[in-house]
C-alpha cells in the first residue's frame, strides 16, 4: 500500500486470514499442518537409514567452513581445476559465505576459468571465435538498432561491444608483446 495521509486499516485477525487465504497459518496449529501425521513419532516412513550413506569424495570438493561435512549426496559436474580451482578453494577455506570476500573470490574464479577455457580452446582444432559466438554478425543482418529499441537496459547497450571484445583485445595485445619480445631475443 502506498503512503497515504490516512491511518492504515488495522491488520486482519488470524481467523479472518484463514477464512480468506486457503492454507494460511497451517503451521500455527499442529492439527492443521498438512504433514502433521508424518511428524508423529512411530509412523513408518519406509527409510531404512537414519542418515543416507555418504557419497565418496573422489576429488577435492569445495566446502563451506560453516558446515562440518558435505551433504550425503553432492554434485561433481565441475570439479576444481587450475588457477580458477585454487581461487575457489581459497574462497571456501578462508572466508565464510556471509563475507563479501568469499563471493568476490568466487566471481574472480569464474572469470579466471573463462580465460583458462579460452586459452585451452586454442589447443583444439576449433578455437573460440569471438565474432560468431558473440552474435555480432547475426545482429548486422537482423536490424541491430531496431531490435534494441524499447529495451530497459539502454544505458548498458553501449558497453556490450566493450564487454564482449575487451578480453580478446587485451589477450591479443599480450600475445603480440610476448611474441615480439621472443622474436627480439631470438635475433
């Protein structure tokens, strides 16, 4: 409700809310709780364990310093690797999840992982191609200005080309300088 000069109406009582909103206050009275029968001691759940069997940890896992152990089952789709894994591991070893340093290190780890992936792509037969993968060429043929009209992020549109190409330009300059210094030393 927006601020008005009139005094706001008194809040509704629990009975009025329960009558108007289905399920409101289900946690107030144990008899009204949807899962109440399951919470009664002695009801069989079918589980044959107190705590599920722990999944083996085959590779080092990041784990929060707030929790003494990993959950019984956990994902391993992206194991820690390289410099990005070391940065992420540092974030989990040193800082609580409530600290900004923890999340900033995780963001840095993601950026380092992106750079590592781009560099690793040069060792394959199909390296990354920033022009086709960024969608720049696709915009040219499909009304790039017209498609951007009416968008909410108008101020940020100017930065899109910079964000997409800045990493490649910097990487190219670094590679050029490294190759130039190697060539000078070889002479």
